[in-house]
């Protein structure tokens, strides 16, 4: 592995009396794909929001390339080379593809005037690069006219524009067709091949198992397991582990039912 | 994930169609590549407003050809129209940003009062204009901060500020107006309020303002961020845009526009009244929406708003000139607003 891109130390986040995160340590090194898994309410979303600067942690330390940062914000996070593809895609649907790709990072010249033709050319190149071209839309099409997969393409294009060092993909395959899901996985492999890092959040443990180098299991606001790929034999190991964490005593008949379901698949 | 399932990313539409598209060099072809169709699609709302205006004027002309071919009618509209334009245009930004500002009439009154005080004290009107602009900027910042940082509903908070500031003017002035008789001899008056070849010079300033604002809206980072914030404030925040600052800025812009409008209205009348600006509230709001800016935020049209202002200005003059009594004015105002809204609803799709 290489340089440590980001490190969270003992991060907590509370909303009033409720703790969403209770002391989380997490780091991502250059060129690795980290799979973050956890049940609903485990604190995955909160953790993503802290990494992307949208939410400020209650306590804890954030280190970018080994240096502690202060005044962490969404703009700072992007400046540090961290791009997030949010679960809801975070698109402005009444705007054009160009405006969405350059949202918050407009290409401007003298006194903030937009370099319109450069933006269109760059958007066109990006969309082509990740294979989300089509004969029916242009960089100036309205995002609201696009399908779910195409919208995901716009969100991904926005994330890779600045050669981000870490791309956070929050449930990127939710509500996508099989072909579109395959595209997202291909994209993840492309990014890893180019030496950049990915934090992949997924509900589908089989999906995460397929692409991650390292797994982090979050449970009720705490890291329950960190394991390298070599330490985990199969996706079922992870699933069993998560069940044990969720129900320490074990639920009678749960494993049997689950295995039967997997055989059916 | 088996290898066979992975699609070919270079040609996601399949090898044959992708190749065909590359060969024809039209991978991004779209109906809007035709410049005329593109222009129409990009400016649907503004063109719709223009159509409403043309139809309305045609009806007026048929009703009374003699009056509608005399220059005097147009000259009088062109004198008062600029005042409205200076507030309609910034309000398009405010509405596109997902907010509303009902405090601009009081800002017009207060800024133009400052202008009147400076001129009355014997200073150069240019200094008065600067003082009015500073007042407008500060009031815009005050109203914007109250709404944005105070977390108040812009509809109610700006309505409250409108009453509050107007009340302040009335308390201090006790209803008394200020006459500015020496204004007519000043250079500022010649530059901003005289006539050139029979055309009121204000309209040129107003057109310049509309063109500048349209560029700001469509070709500047400010306009781009206003639209994104109005469209999806959460996304804008996630992408690192200072949503609150953008919102405050649109209120400041309205404050500046209102200050210019108020100053122009005083220069037209040579008199400042404590009610200056009050009559503009409803016609200006109507102009924004007649112009094709929808109420839900994210999209808007500056040029459409300007055409909306022209339309609304001509209703009153037109109805009376067409031979109907003044009692019909409100009825036609309402009719035009409703018809325009129906037209825009049909003309523009709302994406979610």
C-alpha cells in the first residue's frame, strides 16, 4: 500500500442524546478499495457525511495525508481530493449535465465569468471516458430527462473530474439494472488500476466482497471488524460474522434459513 | 460477477451502433444541435412571454389604432418601465434561488430618501446615487441575513421588513414629501433621466442592466450557483457551495436594484414621497411570474422577466387607451397573469 490518504481517529457523532458514531477509527491508503458494510442504522451514512465534510463530528480527529485538519467542510474535503458519489446522487435535476458536473467547481475565467465552451468540451470528454454516452442526450441535456443509470454516470463523472485521490461510493448500485451495476464495477476496477482509492459502501455483501481489498464492518456506531481480503475466505464468512455481531447469542434457525436462501440463488 | 456480464464500456450501445455513431461523428447529436431549435428550446419561457405580449398589443391596436400609433403612449411607458425593470430582474434571481423578497418597495423608499436628503443638502446628485446604492446594499444584506442566518421564512420575514422599514420612513417624515427643484440642472439628471431624440434615456440604462443581469444569470458563477441552490440546496451544500452566502447575495442584489429603481423614480418626479416604491410591489411580482420564472426555484429567465415587466406596464396604459374605463385595469391585469401562468405550465416541464 502507499501513502495514507485519510485517517479518522476516534470520531464520535451525537445527535442530542443519540450516538450515531461512538469512536470510529478508519483509514484509507492510496490505491486500495475499502468495503464498508453494516446494517441499517450502523452509522454508515453519518461516517460518509463526515468524510465528505457535510457533517462535522462531535469529537475526534481527521488527518489528511498524515496531517490533522481543522475547519473541515465539504469544500475542504473536495480540495483534499476526496470526492463522494452520494446515495441520492446529489444532482440538481432541472440543470444541465454540464452544470451538475461542475457544481461548486465552475470553470471560470476573468472575474468569475464561466468558460462555457471549455466546460461543455470537458463534460463531453468525461462522459465518454466512463462510457455514459448516448445518441439521445448531450452535455447540455437536462438531468431530469436521464434514466437512473445515466444520472449515476453524471454523478461519477463529477467525482472523477479533478483526478480525485479517494472516491467514496455510497450504495452506488442501489436501484440500478444489472448492466448498469456491471458498469459501476468496471469503473471501480478502472479507478483502482489507475492507483486511486475507493471507499465502497454497499448493502449487498456479495458485491462488496467481489471488489474490496479490505473490509470494515460497522455495527451500532462502532467498528466491529477490520479484515484484509486474505483473512476472509468468502462472502458468507462476512455475512455470518455480521449476524453474530447483530445477534450475539444466535437466533435459532437463522443460519439454516439463510443458507437455504443462498442455495436457491 | 462473471466476465461475460461486463458490458463493453467503450460502446455501451453495442458495437455496431457505437461504431456507426463514431463514423458519422455525431455521438452527441441532439435536436438542439440545430441552432434555431436549440435557441427555441433554451428560451421557451421567454419566447412564450413575448408571444403573450405581442398578442396583447395586437388586441390593443385593433381596439384603438389611432392612440396605439402615437409615440406619446410609448414614451410614457418607457419613462416608468425602467423603474420596474431594476427590481424585476434581481427578483428573478431571488425566486430562482427558491426565496422571495417582498421588502424591495421599502428599500426603494429608504434608498431614494437617502438620495433625496443628500441632494437636498446641496451635494452633487452623483454622491446621492452612491449613498443610495450603499443604503440598498446594506438593507439587502440586513434582510438577507435575517432570512438566511435567522432561518426565517423569506415570505413572512421580508413582508415584515417591508412594513417595518416603511413604518420607519413614515414615522420620521410624518407623511411629508421632499421636492428637489435643483435636480433638473445637474449632470446626473442629464445622464440618467433626460431624453435622447424623444426617447427617455432611462430605458437605455435599464436595457444595459437587463443585458448585464442576463449574462450574470447564464454565464457567471453567481447565476450558476443561484440556480443550483434553488434546484437542490442539499446537493449544492454537499458539493461545497456556501448555500447561505449565495442566498444572502441574491437579497443584496435585490437591495442594489431597488436602490437604483428608487433613485430613478425620484429623478423622474423631482420629488421624493414617503410612499415611494409602494405601488411597485404587486406589478413587479406579477412581472416575474408572467415572465415565465416558476415559483418552485432552480430555473428562471431574466429576459422573460423583462418582457413580463413590459407586458404588465402596457396593460394599464393599454386598457385605458383602448377606450375602456379605469375599472377594467385590474380585471385585465388578472386575466393576463392567469393566461400567462396557464401558458407557462403547458410550455415547461418540471423535472424532479
